[in-house]
C-alpha cells in the first residue's frame, strides 16, 4: 500500500493549485454581472378629491451594479418591455421609476468594450392603490377603475374595494338630520352591474361596503347612488388593483 504520509503532501499541492488567487477574477473578454436590489414590488398611490386627481406617487426601485466586473471598460443598464428604461450615467446605482401597474419583465445587462455581454432577467410587481374623498355631496361622482395593463402579459388578480359613506351631524350637539339611503354598484364596460349593495346611514353614523372582484379584464366604474334622504354625505373610498405575488423575482439583498 502507498503510505498516506507520501500522498498527503501531493494533495496539499493540488488543493493549493486549484485555489491559488492568481486563478480567480475576470478573464479576457468576460463580464461578471452582479445587480442587487432590496425590493421587487411596490404600489402606485393615486389620491382624488372631489373626483380630481391631486397627487400620484410612482414606484422607484434602485438597482446596484457596484459588484459588476469586466476585463475592459463596460456599460450597464436596465431594459424594459419597450426598450431601455435606464443606462448608467453617474455612479453604479440605477433608479427606475414605474408609473404603470402590472408585471414588469426587465433585463439587467452589462456590455464590455470587447463585446462581452451578460444579462439577468428580473420581474417586478407593481400594484395600484386609489384613495378617493368627496365631502358634502348629494351626487357622488363615479370612480373609474382601470385594471387593464397595456403592456403586462399577466392580468391583475383582483380588485379590492372599501367604500365608506358617512352622514355627518347636521348641527353639532343638536342634530336634526335624517337617515340616508344609498346604493353601490360596480359597473362594467357595457353598463351591467357586476356587483351591487344597498346601505342606510343615520345622522352621525357611517356605513361601508367591502368587496372583491376578480373580473380584471376590463375597465369598471364604482357608483354610489343617493336614493333617499335630505342630508349631505361624505364619501371615502380605497381601491386596490392586485397582481399575483408568485410572478415577481425575490430581492437578492437587504437594506
């Protein structure tokens, strides 16, 4: 038998050769792409007052290319569905704004001067939240719910609706108001009510309708009809357009 004492030095030599620092790094005509991001989803928030859009907050995600390496000078960027969303200008972090809800299919890339190229597919999930407020009204305006994304190959999974109607006190500490009857309806593109609900609200009280709708392939309108009463009402509504979580790429780093 061969003595282990004779084999052991040879094994040390082989292991040392494999892990020698001179063999690690970027070789000629090679790009090692590394892009880090702390989140891969977000929610656009739109605020409406008396039917008018007053603010809109888009989703911004940072993509960090600091650890990307190449054998020659290189450029990097993010490609979207309709072409480049952003390429490096200054620094190693690219901030991308997402102004529309949907499932975004992105491609991170790095391209060196000698033609070497590396890419990575990233899927971002962007949802929509609508905040709606109307005060002192007899005739609430319809709330348009556009759940159809023009570019996303994945349809929205659901529309969540929370609609609250308040009947404020007519005269503080005195009252004098009456019950108000209202009705809700979620109307599709051809004018058919997909869902509906009646509600009654006394002075100083509130009533709410909470529902979920899965028909996301067309635009809807949420209507509140003032059926009977004499008091002004206040309306507060929140609508979510949601997408399946399973499609998004999970973040690869933490803050």
